């Protein structure tokens, strides 16, 4: 009897661990389906019970977001203020690159989170704003005020769409090994076309750390990965 209970417990613990390991994006606030764990999401009963569809589509993708694969959202209409010329001297690009614009297409506070080019299921009806939360189809649902709404000024954010030059701002060589980071084993893996973008520091799918960070910033490990301070 005791042996049986032990076996059941071992199996239960193994299943629990597997569940944690496999959790991935479904356990994060980027699961915008009606069963997602966040508060910003589709309401129950809608056809949009998919996860990837709010960012990716297998067909009819918006190719205007260079670097953001199979992007399923409309291009943001407005413009952005970039970080000023840095002390280290490198000027960011005049406008955010596609991969950073992909994040801003939900996080700038003016672009519609519920904008979709190719809706779930059969038929392409977008780009259109789908029904979302308590917002009806056709109406834009934008990021609520708060820390996740970065606004359209990136002047107060770590520079993005900026070339990584080893030596400037004590930046480590791009060949530097990174241990325990999601999706990167060297600094080169963090760069997009040689530049720092939002996805250099964040992996929008990971549940391994809080705030989608590629490595926990405990002890400022994220910052120290690039800056040899
Ligand atoms: C909130 C937006 C968002 C959602 C939801 C999302 N992705 Fe992504 N995905 C991105 C972004 C942004 C990138 C580019 C990341 C980068 O530059 O590292 C990406 C990249 C990818 C890539 C290519 C790079 C890689 O890591 O392999 C794949 C494959 C991918 N996503 C699959 C998925 C799948 C499958 C789902 C649903 C289970 C999903 N994504 C949901 C935003 C999202
Ligand atoms: C389809 C819309 C969408 C896209 C695209 C998107 N996000 Fe988000 N993100 C959200 C929503 C919704 C939340 C939850 C907001 C809230 O509850 O305040 C969120 C939350 C976050 C959070 C906070 C997570 C937490 O647990 O508190 C971070 C960090 C984040 N996103 C980073 C990014 C980055 C970086 C990108 C691009 C690589 C990105 N997001 C792309 C919709 C999006
Ligand atoms: C140099 C690394 C780095 C870059 C680049 C970066 N972030 Fe972050 N981000 C962080 C860290 C570290 C945190 C957590 C600490 C904090 O909030 O300051 C964070 C937090 C966030 C949060 C959550 C804020 C909160 O308090 O809930 C959001 C949303 C976010 N980032 C989105 C973005 C977007 C969008 C971009 C690109 C425009 C971006 N990040 C670029 C490092 C970065
Ligand atoms: C992916 C690599 C990377 C990571 C991670 C990173 N940085 Fe940076 N950081 C850069 C680059 C590239 C620059 C631009 C340097 C230049 O001007 O040539 C920069 C610039 C800076 C600057 C100088 C801004 C100025 O006006 O000159 C500060 C301060 C800074 N980073 C702080 C941080 C902090 C704090 C963190 C952690 C939250 C962090 N960085 C994480 C790559 C990174």
C-alpha cells in the first residue's frame, strides 16, 4: 500500500514538473486568449481562443515588420520619439525597426491590441479590430494606463534600434558566452541585424522568468551580460 502511494506521488510530482517545464507562453500575460492568466484578453465565448493569432499568422502576414516573423497586426499609424544621442555616442535609428515596432504595436498605448490581419479560422477579413474583452468588433482596444503602456516616446527607455559596438558604454565583445539565457548563448544571439531591440532583453514567449526577461535581472545579471561594469 505504502509503495503504491509512493509511486502515485512520484508520478504526480513528475507530471507537475513536466507541466511547469512545458508551461511556456500559455502561462504568461501574452496568452491573450479568453483563458489567459492576465486581465487584458479576449472575453469568453468568442471564436478567438487561440494564443499565437494575436501576433502571428500562417498566411497573409504583414511583411512591413522586418524581423518580426509572420506578423499578424496592422502597422502602427503614429510616429515615435527615439532615445537622444547617447553619452557613449551612438545615435539610435530615426525610427524603431520592425522588430521593436512589433512590440509597440501593442505597448505604445495608441495602437490596437485587438488589431488582426488574418483572423482565426477560415476567411481573411482584416486588418480589422476584432471583439476583445468588453470592446466590440471595429473598436480599438489600447493598452490600459500603467507600467505596460510605454507611450510613443522612447526617450525615457533604454535605447533600442541602436547599433551594438563592443567597447562603447563598456560593452562586452559580441562573442561573450551567456549562461542560462533564453534563446541566446552569446551576445551576438541577442542582436537583431547587429542592433539592440526590445527582443534583445525580452523573449515574448518565455515563462521562465518574470517580465519575459531573457535572464532574471537578479544581481543585474541582464545588464551585466552586455555591459562589463
Ligand atoms: C505577444 C506577441 C507574440 C505571441 C502571442 C507569440 N509570439 Fe512568437 N514571436 C513574437 C516576436 C516579437 C518574435 C520575434 C522574437 C525575436 O526577435 O527574438 C517571435 C518569434 C517567433 C518565432 C521565431 C523565433 C523563435 O524563437 O523561434 C517562432 C517560431 C514563434 N514566434 C512562434 C510562436 C508561436 C507558435 C506562438 C503561439 C504559441 C507565438 N509565437 C506567440 C511575438 C509573439
Ligand atoms: C498582441 C499584443 C502584444 C504584443 C505584440 C506584445 N505584447 Fe507585451 N503585453 C501585452 C499585454 C496585453 C500585456 C499585459 C498588460 C497588462 O496587464 O498591463 C503585456 C505584458 C508585457 C510585459 C509585462 C509582463 C508581466 O508579467 O507583467 C512585458 C515585459 C511585455 N509585455 C513585453 C513585450 C515585448 C518586449 C514585446 C515585443 C517582443 C511585446 N511585449 C509584444 C500585449 C502584447
Ligand atoms: C536593455 C534591456 C531592455 C530593453 C532593450 C527593453 N527592456 Fe523592457 N524591461 C527590461 C527590464 C530589466 C525590465 C524590468 C525592470 C523594469 O521594469 O524596469 C523591463 C520591463 C518591461 C516591461 C514591464 C514594465 C512593468 O513594470 O511591468 C515592459 C512592458 C517592457 N519592458 C517592454 C519593453 C519594450 C516594448 C521594449 C522595446 C521598446 C523593451 N521593453 C526594451 C529591460 C529591457
Ligand atoms: C543586449 C545588450 C544590452 C543589455 C542587456 C543592456 N544594454 Fe545598456 N546599452 C546597450 C547598448 C548597445 C547601448 C548604446 C551604447 C552606445 O551608445 O554605443 C547601451 C547604453 C546604455 C546606457 C547609456 C545610455 C547613454 O545615454 O549613453 C546605459 C546607462 C545603459 N545602457 C544601462 C543599461 C542597464 C541598466 C541595463 C540593464 C537593465 C542594460 N543597459 C542592459 C546594450 C545593452
